[in-house]
C-alpha cells in the first residue's frame, strides 16, 4: 500500500493530500529511510513522522483499503512519542 494512502486510512494524517505534502518535505521515515508518498509500506514496517514539535514512531500492524474510525487505531501501534526541541 502507498504511504500516503496508509496515513489517510489509518487516520494518522487526516487528508491524503496533506500526507503527500508531509512526506515530500522529508518528514517521514520508513525503516530508517526517508520516504516519499509513493513508498510502499507493509505490515511490520516502522515509521517515524515529525509533526512540528513532536515525533511519533509507529509500527504498522496491518493494512486495509478502508477503515471505520474505531478500526483505524488498530492498524498501527505507537512505539514512542517525543517532543523535539528547537535548540541546536
């Protein structure tokens, strides 16, 4: 499944166009590699997404073409969530 579609179906990012923008900006990695919107993801992959001041790492548990709101959170497991400081 394409990365941008997984992000939308799993509701990690609400819209597919936004998921594409975030991945094109290099803010998503899959298994340690910077990922584009067209990157293929599969169950077992680890993905890190940077949202502003937060970084969220999730493990993909399963793929579905569509999901209801209550099923979406079952598609992934949050491995870690951390704040990113601007001090460099």
